[in-house]
C-alpha cells in the first residue's frame, strides 16, 4: 500500500500543511491501494506565490529555451512508459488499450507545443501597429480523473510554450498517477516555480485557485456544473478562463453509410474510455427505415465487447472509476427503464464474475426520444441511446437539440454529403467517418460544453494577451 505525503512547490517535494488523508481505492477490486495527504488553502497560496515569482523571469525566456524544456519533459516521460500505463490501469481502471493510447497522446502534446514554438510569431503587425503576444501570467490548471496525466501534459505544455507559470490541481483520486508525472517534471529541470502541484479537494484547493487575484487564468476540464462555479469565482478578479466541460455527443449514421463499418465504430465512440469520456458518442441517430437492421448489428457488436480486468489486452470496457460513479451510471439505467426506453442489451447490475469491481454492463437503449433524460444528460458510463430520424434535416435538428456541443460524429459513403451535414452541427469538433485527434486543431465546446478552445494556435493564444504598441 502506497502513501503519498508530498506536494510540489517551488521546485521541491514538500510535506503539505493540510492534515486530511484521502483513500485511494482500486476500481477493479475496491481494495485500498494507498492514501494521499491533501494540501490546504495555505499550501495553495504558497504554490501561487512561487508561480508568481517564477513568472518574472520565465515570461522572458526565449522560444529556444522553452523548446528545450519541453524536450526535457518529453524525454523524462518517455523513459517511464510502462510505469505510466501500469499506474493508470491500477488506479483509474483504464483499459490497457486506452492507457497505451493515452500515453502516446501525452507525448504528442509536447510535439505539438514544440511545433507551435517553431512556427508561431509572438510579434505581429496589425494596421500600423506592433502587437506583442505576451504571456498572461500565473495559470491555474484544474483537471479531472478520467485522463489525469494527459490533461497535465496538454495544458502544461501549452502554458510553457506561452511563457506562463502554473499551479496544478489534479484530482485527488489520481494521486499515484500525479506522483509519477511530478517525478518526471522534476527530473526535466525546469526553473523553480514554473510548475507547482497541489493534491487537494476542489472546494479547498480549487476554490483558492479560482478566487486568488494572483492567478491570471484558469484552464479547467471537468463537469459543466463545476465549470460554472469556477467561472463565477473567476469573474470577481476578471480571470481569463478556458473551460472544457461536458458533452452529449450525437453520432449521425446517414442512410447511405456502410452500416457494417459504421455500427462497430459507433460502439467504440460510445464506449471509449469505458464511457467515461466527455466526447463519447452516446446519442446514436439512425434512419427509421433501417432501425431493425441497426438493432441487430448493435446487439451483435456489443455482445462481443469484452468487459473485464482492465490489464487484459482484449478488454474494451473496464470498471467505473469509483463506487460513486458506478452508482451514478446504475441510476441512469434505471431512469431509462422508468422513462419507457427499451433495453436492447445490458441493463442493471454487474457482469457475471466481476462483482468485486465497479463494472457496468455495456448498455444500449432503443426507442429513445430526444427529450428523455438518458438522451439529454451526461451519464459518463457505457450507456448508448438509439434515436431514429426520418430525414436528414430531422437528424441535424435532433443532433443540435441539446445543451451541449463538444463533439459529434457523422458516417456516410458520400464525403461531400457528410461534410455538408458536419458543417450544420453545433459542436466544437465533428468526426467524419472515423475517430481521430488533430493536436493542431482547436478543441472545445459550443453552448454548455465550455468556453474557449485548447490545442493549436487558438489554444496557445488563450494563454497570451495582445499588447498593441502604437506610434
């Protein structure tokens, strides 16, 4: 059993002033893995003060220096690939497949930031004036448990590229993963105070980051409800915010699509990261006249979707991160039943032989209408709702009839038609005939899926303030 009793402030591992411990529980067995000592408000203030002091010099570093820091971090992480994958499986319950992909994406975050620094001009001419793109200041990075180190890598690499310093509040549930990342960042030899990491609760550490006047910007990934709380706190000191929040992504299969390819892809989109993904395609929109065919194909694909110990190579769906999350998903399945939706496959309870962990039966609801709660609210588990449409126009209307707008999916054999439909969907990203990630393209949401964008030039400029010199 592991005890994590250090946080990281001003280039050193130190014992937090907080006295509260948080238990780390295995999602796979519900046995205790260890505990983490949580930081408090004073720890957070100290971390912010260190970042503020470090900003004075780090904001003046050259792009060449920042590139070298990014390369150092990447090299340090790359050496511990197996450790990163293993700890994500153990602590989070991420499948071996997902944990491996997450590691690859994590490394690519640094490639993207380096690419930006090699191509981006921090001084521009606009009209007759010189415009300097200057680092915004201390950035508070607040991240969730569903891809903890991936979020640290993407947000921190962008902050470093911009010349900002940071205070990071990871999920307390990800403490072992955070410890590994912190060790790698420490080894990379960044100047003291450039990054500071405080394990702690959102209502203590996160709240201090949100209200502290010395924090210039917050980059948050998490639920829409928490995002709203952070935004309200941030406005008191006019912090800039980037909020990547929830989703209820539509997946439109057009009538000309190859259903033998589109349906398996739809299941992957719905159950990615065991359904614990803000971009999961959890609303499947299919032509009404192909409904019976869809149901048959879905049952076949889902019945062959392996739910098991996440360390197994063939496992596609692992456990929910916690008992609380398991119960949340069970509650939504019951809501779907009560609303009159038909369980096509899956349902309540745990899969046979997996009773010790937080495992959910991959579930598909048929005969869902878009006003049901299971079609409107983010469940964050392996639950897919099938909704039928009569016309292409109706499909677009249903897809856009949501409070969210983070990601969407389109399948069609006609590339031009797919592009036309994709252009009418109100979402930050639309995947056409596949599932991919472009680290140089913006990522973020419409409506209640967030504010601002991450990745690429647009993501970098969220960490910069334009200063016009007019002569």
